[in-house]
C-alpha cells in the first residue's frame, strides 16, 4: 500500500513539474483510429458518428433495422 501511495505522489510530482503530460481524453472515433484492429472500438465510433457525436443519443437510438443496434454501446440499464 505504501508503494502505491509513493507511486501516486511521484506521478503527481512529475505532472506538476511538466516531466510527463496529462493523458488527453479521446472520443470514440479517435480511439478507433488509434486501434484499427478493435471491432468494439469501430462499433462505438460508428454509433457515435451516427448519433451526431452525442454519446447520450446512442442510448436513445430507435433504428432497430441497423445491423449494429443490438451491439451499440451505452445502452443503459434494461
């Protein structure tokens, strides 16, 4: 446990000193481009694109004829 705390302190110190950069959040399309072999990333990106770049809209998708409908991400609780 102490090693973990020390590791976090060291990471925080390096962030503050600019030795390392804070990781940037990527949208699903950027994630798919970064990992072109991932089928899940491709599905997430397509649904995100189809929903006008609004993650919440993927949850409310009503296009049941879409081949990805049952595979879409962020479906919410059933």
